[in-house]
C-alpha cells in the first residue's frame, strides 16, 4: 500500500524549515492535502470523518522557550512561553498531535488560555471575537524532528516522516503559534 503522506517527487525540506503555500503539498494524495489545508477546527472534521465524537486529551502543559525564529514570527519580546500539547482522536484512534506555543506576553493579556484544559483550542478560538489568523505553513517532519518525536511518543509504529502545519493566531494584538502534526491513522487508505 502506498504511503499517502510521502510526496512522490517533492524534495524534503531542511530540518527546521516551514514552507508557506500549498506548493509543497502538490504531490500528496488529495485526501491528505484536504486535511492539511482545511482552516476549520480539526475536531469538527475528525468527528465527521470518524463518525464518533472527537476527543481532546491534554497531554502536557509546561513552561517552554521559543526559538528565535518562533519569537520573531510571534512578535514576542521574550522567549519564554506556555507549551500546551494535546492529542485529538476520533473514537479510540489518535489522529492529530497539536502543540500550542503561547508567549508570556500573550498569556498576560489572555490568562484564560492557560485554562483551556481538555477543550479544543482551535474550536475555542473560533468562537472568540476579533481573532486573526496567519497563513498556514507546512513541513514534512522526519520522525527524528523534535515536534514529530513528541507526536509519536506512545504511538505504535514509526513512519519515516509526518506532515505538519502551523500558523500564528492573533488575539487583540498578541500572537500564539498552533502546530499540528497529522498522525498516520488520520486518512484511511
């Protein structure tokens, strides 16, 4: 069976490079491309696809630090942030690993972001007035990439790469970064 996550002719991106636009997705199976480019809350799409309620499980919430590139992307004056990691599932199957990086200055203006718990952050933000979104960036992450390795922790099987997307979210002048890694169970083949 062909791996729908593997591009047929597209070269792998450098280890930490995210590509804007959908050109990098050109060689992917249409079903995978649709998942990666869908701007709606993933929990709604997972529920529709799996015919079961989408589950959100908070894995960890901890202090972390932004890379210089992430700090610039988020216009964050300091590198410290809240790292929130969740697993989105359809039925009993994990489909998406999501990591949100919330800079301290964003958290100071919006402390409720630390209290989301097992709720979907994407769905919660969709209901907040005045939220703005950056364009998606995409990356085929090798299994050894730190974000992919976190996504694969506790998941059976080890694919060579996982597709991920990210975009910043703006809340009244403050940003956070949402990164989503699509697990192999996502698209039935």
